């Protein structure tokens, strides 16, 4: 097998050499083309951003007689609930600031209200049956406020208060009026109600060098029952706005992006060097080449040829020379005979009805030993026919 491969390479080295040179040229041009004509792709990048921070803080003061607290006691944010009977009016502070990637110069105006929403009892898709907004009482400046520092150190604080007990009573009265029926009792339940402290900050001006005008909502959920109210633990909200642009970015010219082209070039170089080396150093034995030629010819007709010897009485047989091995095999098949190959005489023959049908050529192996100085087999190794014909008697 190795001998066959070497001989194939030796005989067809120009073809293989041309193939690998073309591959080397093609992939080298690909790398050069990608270098002088880099590819680009569109990417969405953030060129600037700003984050708004809203934070609620609150406390209540005990204003009524009760069995738990002294009147005037301050209850901070760590209390779980606040009872309507003891501390119905909380004091709130809302702090707003903005942190920008470049610069900030805006005017901001807050608006705070308490929102009460009545929803149905569908847990999968609750719907708002009605909604009511209650204004708060400011206890400090209501703005507008100027915010300039990009790092968020410049902020404003809006202070306000509301009467939680009065809002609860108003909601109950509203529901009774909507749900009143002389034949049925009211279906009002505190579990149907949702409350929230909602601050809308309207702002306009310049952020990161661009004109802006927008409104941001900061919500603090609140719960009210028949006897107390409570506020959500998460009192801070951060909202980030991004200014994105689509840009064209050049794909990097790296080894990883060219690995297949580089691998193909490397293989081509190794193959070219190997072909040149084999052509310069490899000088196959002509005898082996002759064997290969013979094996190649026999391989085509393997199922029709058997090894054997010419019969001793061959001179008594009528002989008929056949022009080619293919024709000899065709004749043998028609005569239902098998072609025999005598390797010592280098002759193929078949005998039928006393006639010796044969095809012969000059002995390749012996003639190969007389190989000329150019390293090529003599032209007599072509399939000429004449060797044993004079040895047979003609009848």
C-alpha cells in the first residue's frame, strides 16, 4: 500500500504540487484580503446614562391615649404597624437625587399623592374596580428644585404628611355608596383594597449634553386594615435611563479568527515541502514499479484469472495470439474456460478444444533491471505482443 502511494505520488507529483500551491495561494489571499478589507458589524452601545434615586423615610408621633405608648412617643421606620387609634398621621420625607455619567442641569418638580385602588378577588388577573387619589399636605417647599451635580450630591427633599385614618374612612364610605343595596349587606372587605404612596417627579433640562423632559414615578406600597396601616420595607427605588447608539465596529484581526485559513496554509506548506523532498530523494526500484503495473492490470480482471503453468505439451497445440488481455478474457468467458496466468513465462492463456489462446508481453520485471539512465522504463514495457509465438507449432 505504501509503495503504491509513493508510486502514485511520484507519477502524479505535478498534479499534487499544483493543488497544494493553489490552496496555499487561495488561503494566503484570503488572509491578505481580510487584512486590507476588515469586516465590520453593528453594535448597540451605551454612550451615556443617568440614574434617578428616590427614597422615602417616615415616622409617627403617638397622639392619643392608649395602653401601649406614652403620648408624644416617636415611632420610627422599624415599627411593623401603626395603629389608627394612636398614630394616624405619619410624617414623610422624599429625597430625590440623580447620578449622571457626564453632567446634570435640570429643574425637578415633585407631586405626591396617596392612591387607593379597589380590585376584584381574581388572583390570576385582578382588575381595578375603582380608584381614588388623595392629596398630601406639604410641610416644606414643593419646588421646583434645581439639580446640577452629576455625582448625585445635589438633591432635594420634599416633606409631607397625610391622615391615614381619614383616608381609610373615606375609602369605606365610597365603597358603601357604590355597593349599597337595601336587600343585601355590603361586600366591602379591606382585602380588596390596595394603597400606595406615589411621587411623580417631572424634570426638564440638560443631562449628559442632551435636552430631556420626562416624568418618573416612585411608589411605596402601603397596607390598611380596620385597625392599623403598614408600609413596605423597601423604601428606595433606582431607575436608570440609557442613551444608546448603533455604531459600526471592526472585527478584530486575530489568530483565532483566522485559525482555519492558517491551518490550511500550514498543511499546504508541509505538503509542498514533502512533495519536493520525495521527488528529489525518492528513486523507486523499477522492479517494484513493474510489479505495481502488473498488479494493476491483474486487479481489473481478478475474478477471471487464476495462477498456473503452461502445459508441457504446449508445442503440440494450435496457438492463437490475442491482441489484449481484455479480449482474451472475453473469449474465455464465451468458451466457458478460465484464463490462466503463468508468472514465469509472463503469459496469460486459455485452452479450448486443443487450441491455445494466449496474450503475452515482454517480461516487465526482467526488462526493468535494464532501466535506462534517465530512470524510466524502456518503451518496450508497453504492452507489445511477441515472446512465445515462435515456440508453438503452427497447424
